[in-house]
C-alpha cells in the first residue's frame, strides 16, 4: 500500500462525514476489544437474556479482525436524533422511545456510511471497509468510548458533552491506518440518577445492564411472555424506554437535530392505545412502514399495548381488551387476560370466565385462571 498522510486523510474524512450529515466522528486503532473480559463475564451471567446472537458473535465482537481480516482502524460516527421535548403521554396514550418516533435510521445512516466509504476509496483506491449501523458483530459503544465520540455512561449508553446521549452510532472498519483522536474522559462522576430512575432496576450496577429486566429489551427484543413481576412496572411504555436517558444531566445540553428523517411522525407522539390494540398484522405493517417499530413484530407490539392498557386502570379499555382476549395470537391473549384482571371489574371477570370455557391454549388458560383470582 502506498504511503498515506494519515493526519490529512483523517481530517478530510471528518469534514466529509459532517457534510454527509453525521454529528461527530471518532477514530481508533483496531485491536482486541478493550476490556473484552467484561463482555465475556456479562454473557456468562446470562444478562443478555434471549439475544443468542450475542453469544454466537462473541469472538467477532472481541476482535474486529475476525470481521475484516486486514482491519487497521475503526471510524465511529454519531447521528443526533434529538427532536426536542415531547408531550407527556396520558394513561391511554402509549410512550415510544425517542429514537423510534421517526423513520428507520438504519436506511438513512447506511446510505451515508456507504457514501463516506466511497469518499475514502476515492482518496485511497486500495482501501477496503465494512459498514454497520448496529447490525453487525461490532461493539460500537465500547469502541466509541475509546474515541472523542463520548464516554460510556453508567446506563451503558454513550454520552457526549455536546449531544448528551441522543445519538445513533455507526461504524466503518478500514484496512488503512488513520490518525486516532483523543479518548473522551468519563464525566459521570458520583452521579447515579440513571440507576435510580430505571423502572425495573435493570441497571444492576454502574455500567452493568441486565437486559432481562430492561423495558427496551422486554418490549422490543423479547418474543415471549413478559414476566408478571415486571408488567406493572412497564407502565404505558409500548416500545423501548428512555427513563435512564431522560434523567441524565448531560442531556440538558442536547441540541435539536436538523435531520428531518429523525423528526417524529405525528401519529407516534401520542398514539392511542385502544386503536393500536386492534391492529391486524397487515395494518401493523402499514402503520409502521419504514419504522424501527417493525422489529417488535405485530404480536409483540400488541402484547405491549395490552399490558399498557392493563396498567392504565381505565375501564374504557374493557371492550378492546375483550377483543384481544380472542386474538389469533396466544401471546396477545395471555397478556390480555392479565390486563383484564388488572381492571378488576365485574364485566372484566365475566369476560375472563367466558374465555376460560373455550380457551384451548394451556398458557393462556393459566393466565385467565390467575386473573380470575383477582375477583
């Protein structure tokens, strides 16, 4: 490979990244994952829940050389998605995590990554690289914390003094040496607001997240029955949770994004829970077309919605919950039974008793019987 002026090239890449719409860029030399033993320990404790892909990809996540054999540098990029304050959701309105209020960021950011890689190749024809937007076996946050991008907060999200924690992270693995930047310091200090604010106690220690307790994991990644002990703690959160970030003092300095792709869709700001509970699979796909919310799947999402309706305690939701009690999905029916039990009204118990006589799924029947005990 011909000699490269690493400093000039790194500077040019930074300028091009900003021109393409990235908020900030960090560079680090490739090598074994810093503190890779933390990942191993986390996996051994089972704190990743049912995200088995993390186990399968463990080797690659510890060593970017297993992803791109000739990797020499990692470029970490941030995209600010903070769109300002939003209205407070009432009990019959659902709460969606900020990052998912707009369009699916994967498509937007991947296009920018590809264009940035094209620019690099135009400067260094022999350059090769691999781009990911949190879809590949790379620990973006851990690597980002090795650059000027930010530091790893106690809630395990990356924090920037400029953007707070409201930013997406993308990465490019390159086969060329770039000038690394200075690693940002950890400015969390003695603060533990994120730990105290977590509704389910999922941040079990500073910098340690138990995904099995995390509302974001439960409402997005988890495909099964939400543990009964956690359902009431979810409140009206139907896709993700921002509590640990909302409380973070560094987010007081967050500036609004100018990127329209990340502006909230109006219908996602205060979504009506009763309407969402009635979504068919086709309506779900249409309602959330090109949205990150599709990842939850229709059944998983409606499961979340009926839990939120149960937590609302509002008996106006009874007719809708009665409909979901005969949904095609046993997963939805099981959580609908729990939600009706939470309403604790004679009509709700009548509905449950009627369903008990015809329900064939053992898990759903168990949920119905348990809910009837609230009578």
